[in-house]
């Protein structure tokens, strides 16, 4: 039997792989995959078939025992992947739980305080944004984690959000839901909610900060001047001790007030550090308006691996509207949802059936709030949620073993106490399953990412300082080593000067990249052809009664709106895929160039990969390029207006605005209308507009390409400058052995202190 060991530290994002006791440092499973998230490794990547299959292929044995050391929450993912795998070998799985991570944040705060008190220049230097390492630590630590709620028509989105808040705060009328974009910032110290309302610029206050109720929210929503509502108060059921939650209520695919709302929704889907609750109506699963949204979600889920799949939670609400006696079961419903989502290549979705209304009423009743007669009648069905298994929605939900076990334990606890029957019924509504799934995502991904973001700069700086100190110490008292290093520095400087052609070659490749103009020509041609086909059914319709004519023309305009939306989405997708593919090629070339330059410079005991400045020019994936090209990002409470057209990999390119085309035909009762003539006039205007805006869209695409090219070019210049500066400083610092030896002796105590702090941080995070 082959023994295979996996150690996973989510805070340092480090994997350790051992085969029969020997650590794998090289090869496919070795160093190349060491700094990946476990969940990413479990899926397929470039030249990677998934961790389980790669282990299977690396073991010449029919039996493999896999021992995993880490958190149970990560072990569950490994176990799930192993259960799905149908390979040649038989696997056994063992689990070693790592230490409890509940006190990590406090311990890191204490270490950072000690370092800050030392007031060492290496740590207090400001970057180009005027921030030092401690500012970055504080920002990352206090950053927000966003849960965005997107919903199809009449799915009960506001009721679902209210059920998460334990009270009725958001108006549930459909007309109110169209008006604004709400953000609810979790603050568990508050026993009420306060809000500020802003205009569409995100800056102008329409209503100043004030304590709010449902009636205030109705007033805000009815005011056309209000676009953004920032609310602060408690989101009780989702723990916020590890990370601060921001609950965002967004317009759905068919109820946005303006074109920017749909782009904002698209950008939320393309975000990475957030959960998306996609709320569907159990009585109306498939609607046309959500098709493009689901295609975008599908694309994100495929590209980002398991973590991206986990961040999309499909909530099927209003399941209590199903009629079980007529065969409308939750089981059948979820199967229909899976088949519907599969049409968009969304496989293995997280599905949670719910009754948000029942959950809200239970929670309102438990708070002692007065209920209306209609609400009391609905609450009378609470016993059904306990006694009828078909209404135990959590049992039908796609939940991890950890979440299932937590909910089952609570059900057993509440079932033994007659006074807690309401709490048992609440779990069966499915809403606690939604809350537990969000909390698990925070524990599994968001909190480790927050910790890693907070300490990455300090860890990298300490690592660089310790490497340089060890390097200088190794040559300070050894003349022979010093002479050898001096010769290596000389050779490195010569090679660096000789290798300048690599920079020029790569810059030439970058600057040669542009979108093919034939793509725009083809798009224009296809639109012309498709529009002609749309007009064809109206040939011969020259004498139509006015009433019928109004209907036909109105129907045609609706068809144009549908076509406009579909055409916009199709072209955006084609352009995005084109840019994404070309940038992937540039990225591969860039990665190889950086590696060849650094590998070509050999100086004993001096590791260029541990120089912090080099992190700025290493681009590990295409989303790094996106981040370098974004200027309106926010991570803390500071308000920054969403910029819908600048987020996402290429952004959702701005297309044409919806254009109302009016027509006037002098008619009297009994006089016919030349429908085809009206249609041709409408189409002529529409065709000109659509072609002009296709050109604008490709122009914007080319501007985006130029911006990405600028990122690559800037990084090449930084790389060249950094290597040159490092080599010059090494040359200067090693010229005189006596000066070097004196500096090492003087800095020894500080070097030891740096080393201790580095070890302390790693010990806190060590599994």
C-alpha cells in the first residue's frame, strides 16, 4: 500500500505532499502545486487533471492510503472529491485535525503591535498610495465580505433578506424592489437599523443618516432621486466575529431601473471575494430574462474551480406554494432546476429549497412583533413544517456533511423540548441552511483569505530581510566566499545587460497584439442579415386594420428589444473570450520571460524570488491583470461609488441604450395602416444605431486591450529597474569586507529579532 500525505494550511496557502514519507519537492505534484488552494487543486487546471487523479497516476500500487492534516472543513472537500472519483486504485482516507484557529486574529494583532512599536524604517516606508505595511494590515483585517442577493421576478427576494434580518425592513412589493440598490453593513452591537440615501452619483445625499423602519424604506424606494441606500445594523444569524459582513440587495435581471444596474449585477457575478445568492421562484423556474445572467454565472463557475462553484448558492424560494397532493414535490422541483441549470452548463449546483415567508413570520413571532390576520393564518401552518417530511427543506438541500450535521444536531436538540418547536420548524424552512452555508464559505475561504491578505506584506518583508541578513552573514567573515560572490555579481550584471533584448522582444509581442478588424466586419454583417430576417415576415402587410397594426408593431418592438439584449450579450461574450484568450498567451510568454531572467542570475545564498518588490511584477493569472487595471476598488467601510463599466476581466462593454422609437401615422377609424412601411422605418433607425454602437463597442474593446498592454509594459520596466538596482546595491554592499563585517555585527541583534517575529507569525499560522 502506498502512503500519501497531504498537509494543507489555508492561511499561508501551502500544501505539503509526501509519498511514503518523502516530501515531493519536484515534479507535477511537487513545488508547482505547493502554493495553490486545496479546492483549486481538487478541480482540473491547465495540465492538471485534479489532485485525486494525479495522486492515482503517481502511485504504482492498487491501494493508496491518503492521510490529510488540516481543517475538517477542507477535509470534507477532499473526501467528497474522492467519493466521486472512479479510478483504477482503491483509496483509504484518514484525517488528522490541525489546531483550533479561533484565536489567530488576536495573536497576529499582538505581533503586529510589537513590530509597529519598534518603528523600524523597513516597515514604516509608505508606498505610492501613501500607505505602509501596518495600513495594509488594518485595511485587510477590517475588510468587508459581501453577500449579494440576485433574484428572478416574484421570487420573494425582499422577504428572504428580511428573514435573514429577523424582521421586516425591506418592502416586498415588486414595484419597490426595482428602485434602489441597498447595502446592509453588519454591526452586531446595534439593536436598530440606520440608513443614508444617495443619488446615482453615489455621493449626493438625498436622505441623511437616520434610524429607519419599513415605512422609511417604502418612502426611500418611492423617491426617484434615491439610487443607493446604505444601511447599518445587525445580520443576526450569520456570525461576524471573524469577518464583517455586507449584505447587498441588487436589482434582478428584469427589474433594473437603468442600464448600469444590469452591469452592476454582472460585475457582482464576476467578483471573487463574495457569495451570490441567486433566488428563484419555485412556481416559475425558467424565465427568459435570466438566461444571460445564468450564462455569465456558468462561465465564472467553470473558470474558477470549486471555490467559484461554492460561492454561488441557488435558493429556490416559495417551495410552500407547491401542491404535494398534485405531485408537485420538492424532489421533482430540484430535479427540474438541475435540468434547467444544466442547459447553461451549470453542473453540481448548490440548491437550497426555502420558504422565506414562513421563516420570517416565525422569527417575527419569536421577537414578539405583532402579526396581521393574514400572517397569523400563515403561521398556523407551522406544525406542518414539523410533521410533514416533504416540508423539511434542509433534507433536500445540497449541503456539506459539516452543515448537515450541525442542522441535524439542532433538530435533535429542539425536538426534545416542546418550547423549542418553533426553532425546529424554522430549520425546516431552509433559511438556516442558507445561513449555515454562507457561514461555512466564510470559514473555508473568506476568513483565511482575509488573514493571508493581512499578513502577506509583513511576512514577505520579514522573509526578505532574513534572507539578506543570512546572505551577508555567510560572506562577512569568509574571504573566499566573498570573492566568489563578488565574481557572481559581476557576471550577473553582465548577463543582465546582455539580456536586455529579452525585454525588447517581449515588448514587441505585446505591442503587436490587437483585435482583428475582421471580427467587427463580421459582426456588422451578421447583424444586417439577422435584421433583414426579422423584417421578412411583414412583407405584404401593407393594409392592416389600425387595431391589428398597433398590436403587430408593438410586438415587433418587443422583438427588437429582445434581439438587442441577446445581440449585446453575444458580442460581449465573443469579444471577452477573444481578449481573454490572447491575454492568456501573453501571460504565458511573460511568465516564461520573468523565469528565464531570474534563473539566469545566480548568486550563492541570494534568492531573487524572496525579494518583495518582485511580487509587484509577477502575474500568476489573468485576474491579476484585472486587479492592476482597476482603480475603483474598496475593501473597508470607506464609501466608493461602484463603477460598473470597469470591473470584471474585460468589463461588460457598454452597448447602446434602450431607444424608444416613436412613429406617427395619420389614420382614421376604418383606415388601414401600412405596417411594413412603419416596420421598415423603425428598422432603418434601429439598424443605423446598432451598427454605430457595435463600432463603439469594438473601439472600447481596443481601448481595454491597450490598457492591459500597458500593464505588461509597465511590469517589464519595473522588472528591469529592480534587477539592475539590486545588483548595483549588492555590488556596493560587498565591496569592502571590513565594512560588511562591521554592518553584520551591528545588525545581528536586530536580525535575530526579525527572525523571532517571522517565526512567531508562522507559528500562529502553522498547522
